[in-house]
């Protein structure tokens, strides 16, 4: 997240970026970027390129930068952020574009910029240090001062250019750090040792334990205690989507018919969809809400939020049959496929919150603007329904004043408006949709926020999983086709010749080392895509990548997976994480992948790896299960009941499709599904799941073979009987 706690220090600046030089022009620049640019001009990350024309003499992370620090006997000034981070922009405009601040940094430090989305290992390391030092959850921008060996001795987040009451400025801080470096080096050595010791102690306190079955109920209780019954979501403000918590609650509802859990999920999804945190004109969810009501968001849109919220909506639709959740999932997919999909098939990272130097400007409306686009009558109706009023409802975060502009949002659903206006709901929906499209077309003419068009392997894995899942549940072949195209792109472009993954693709170049999330999220996407297409190439790729994850990332002594590979860059702490933040952790997703692969292939060693992984983080899961919701989803599957379903039948035949539609319509989370086609030769699936060899259609009809908790039922040709087997306690 960005750092909302610093809102009172913002000074508004208008800023328009100059276009970057062409690739041919960049190739002609000297190694240091020349007088107009710094070394970031040679990078691919849009975030780093945003800083390429700063007067700060930025360098990318690498051996050359640290060698320069050693040679010049200077500490390192490290700034970590990402392209859609609002407060990263504020600090850039205030300080990194300012000649005085740049001189203060350039004279005293070797300056390094890192895109946290490209290098989560670096970000994870120094964010952990920030949390240890400050005792609080850090945010971005993350500002670090390091020795030439890369060891931190001072860390903070946002700093203004000059000191303000209660907050030191970057110019003054640079002077103080320089003085300590020159005259009190022993203090720095002391800090380095203390930080190193704290990291070591933190590793030692990560104790393993068997996860208690009661932890599932405790997780539900913890979320219930934080639930906002009026507006949904958890806690007060700011409020974050945390869709994996919603998916966890759905499983607890399914497990014990706990209606409170389902109510929390439905209330949260409804309120989010109606609020300003959802883009009512162009669709898609913004990053998070700054207020309790889901009204005023930080306006950046992240691809991982779209993926995880799509999954939560699909699962809630399957659980309730309520079309509103299917509609929201379709709206998210519309946004992603329209605005966030590359020609190659991969998915872009994010869209910025800011345009024309102001956060949210692209998304805000005045009543007359709406009327000008829609006409007097239609504009008045749209303004009334979506709360677009004179004086505005958008409260500027910095000034705490309204600026006359509005965030479109609903305070009651369209079905209630249809009743109030005495019209059919579908008639009103169709009219509102026509008006929305007109406003969307008008909004396209505005200056758009920056799009971070790099393609990240891990986030693409999440979107592949979401689209494959949505395609099945909603019977939308377009979504499955998009998931397949993205997977094919990923497996051909972001995979090395030795089968290992790469991290990032942009403008024809793939590179950077992959991390645990890249493998775990990609495997998740491939498993969902296999169950959507039953194309065994995706199952084979999932197995190969999962095996590479085990070989290169596993903590063989204690269980679980490190953030980085055994042959990756050696940082001062390798890192191993299970906390599920804005995204689920790699370990949480890997645990579920291992269990699913064990059930698909019949290989018990995958389940043994999963059990060891779950035990490695068992102490935390027992203490705070709501903080590791995705991890608890894996434990829920392992705990059972769980089932394996083999459909034996012609995949194109109507009876086989009827079986699959019945399976996909219901919320049955803890299952794996395999299709065994009736071919003359041994079908490909038998290679991966040998136990399917003799599961063939009975009486020439599609047949379901259902096993639950290690006990198999009689084969059935009846979809209803199949569902009875699956839903029996």
C-alpha cells in the first residue's frame, strides 16, 4: 500500500512528464545517461523510467552501484517504490525533481532506485528491517540508508523536502546521515549489528507446530470481531479488499453452514461494488478505500486485486446463486480484457492513481459535465442514482476540503431504484448501461493515468487462475481463451530454456530472477486452466514448475519455501513469508498447489511437502489464522472433507458437458476434477494420473467417478447423483 498516514504533509504539485527518448536515441547515450538523464534510462521498469530524468544521480540495483559506494567510501541511499504509488509520486515531485535535494543526495551518497514489483526480495528484506526498527507496518516509498555492503542502518518511509513539525526533511536528514558517516562510524556499526541480530532472532522465533483444527473457527471469529456490520469489510479505515479472507469465510460457511460467515462476505462485496472503490464508469476495483464507507479510494488499479476479487465474486455466486456477484465478475473481466491485456496475451500490472498531477482527477465528475454528455433528463437521472451533486462528494485527502467534484457511487442498489422509480429492474439496468457507456466514451478523451505496462509472472498467474475459474462458472469461453493465451505467452516468453521462470516482460524483453510467488501463482493458474480445458500440457507444466520450486526454494530443514532460489542473489536475509497481505503469500498458495497435485497425481510426496510446509508456519496459524487466510484455505482442504472427481466421457459430448456444468455451478471448493476421454490409445492424462486408466464410460454415457475422504462411490451417469455424493457429510 501507499502510506496514507502522511497525508497531512502533502504539497500539491502539477507535473507533466516529458516523453522519453526513442530506443535508438537511448542506445546513443553514454553509460551514465548523459546530462539529461541518469542510469535508469536504460531500464525497462516504468517506475524506474519515471525517475530517469531526475537530477538525482540514480543507479539501478546491482554490483556496479555497490562497487561505486565502496570505491568512493559513501553510504547508499536506497529508495524503493512502485509506479502507481501516490506517495512515491509526491516524494519524487517534492525532492527527487528538486535541484537542492538532488545535490544533497548526490554529494553524499550513491543513490539506488528499486521497483518493488520487480524485486520483491529486496523490498521484503528492507521492509522487514523497517518494521523491526519502527515497530510499525511500513509503507512506500521506503527510504533506506545502507553501508556499501548493503547493510541498513537507518530506514523510514516518506520524507518531505525540508523538515516539517514532527517530520525531518530529506535535505536535513542527508546532512545528518553524512555527519554520522564521517564522524561517528561506530554508531553505524552498532546499528548494523543490532539490525542483523534482530533479523536473526526473528528467524529463530519462527517455530513450527501442528495446526489445530480449531484454528479454522478461530479465524472466522477473529474476522467477525473486526467486521463492520454497517459497511462491510474489516476494521475501520483505511479499508482493504483482502479477497482471500472472503474466500476463507466462504469455506467456513460451507464447512459448518455458518451463516454469519456468508453474511460477512456478501455484505462486503455488495458495499464494495456500490462504493467509490469500484469504478462505476469503466469497471474494475481501485486499490483500497481511505474511509470506512468504501467511498474515497486511492485510485490506482492493480491487476492482482482484479484477479483475487474476481475469484471471490465467482465463489460467492456459486455459493448463493445471486446474479449480482456474477455480474461484478463479468465487469472486472471486461475491464481487464479491454484495458489491461497486452497484444501478446499477458496482463499489465497497474494503472496509476494520478493524472495531470492530481490523484483521482481522471475518475471525478461535476454534475454539469454529466448533463453535457447525457442531456438534461438522462444526466439528472444518472446524477441522482450515482450521487453526483453540486459541491461534490470528493474530499481531498491533503486539504480535507471538497473540490466540487464527485466520485460516482451507489447508496442503494439498482433494484431498489427500480422500485422507487416504478420501472422494471432490467429496463433500468439497460438504460443505466447505455448512459454509462456514453460517459465512458467521454472519459476516454481525458488525459489518462499512467499505465504500468510491464508483465509480471506472478500477477499473471493470478489472473490466469481467475479467468479460468470465471470462464467455467459463468460458461464464458472468452475468459478461458484469454487465460489460455496468457498461459501460452508466459510459458514461451517468461520461461528459460532450462524450464525455470523469469520475472518480468516489457517491450520485447524478458528478464530478472523469478521468486517463490512466480512459481506458486503460475502453478495455481495452470491448475485452474487444466480444469477449465483438460489440456494436459498445462498440468504437465504445473508439475514441472512445482518440482522446480521444491528443488530450488524449499527450506529442507524447517519446511516451507524461501522467497528466493538457492542460486539467486545472496542478500543479508533470504526471507520466508506466510503472511497474506494485499496478495496471498507464495507459501500459502504453494501449500494448496501441493495438496491439489497430490490428489491429481496420486503422489503422496506432494502431500508430505504440504504437511511440512503447513507445520512450518503452524504457530502463527494457531495464533492469528485471520492473518494467513489463504494459508488456512490450504489447511481447510487438507483437513477435509475433500473429493476427487474423474469424468469419463467425450469432452465434446452433451452428457459430458452436462456433468461439467453441474460441477462448475456449485461451490465445492475442496475438490480436484480430471477428465478421462475414451480414446483407443491410452489418453495423456493417464501418464499423470495412472489411477484413471480403467475409469471409462459406463453404458456408453459420461460417467462420474467420485471419491471422498479416501472412499470411492459407485460410478454414476447422473449429474444429480454425482452432486449428492459430493455434498454428503
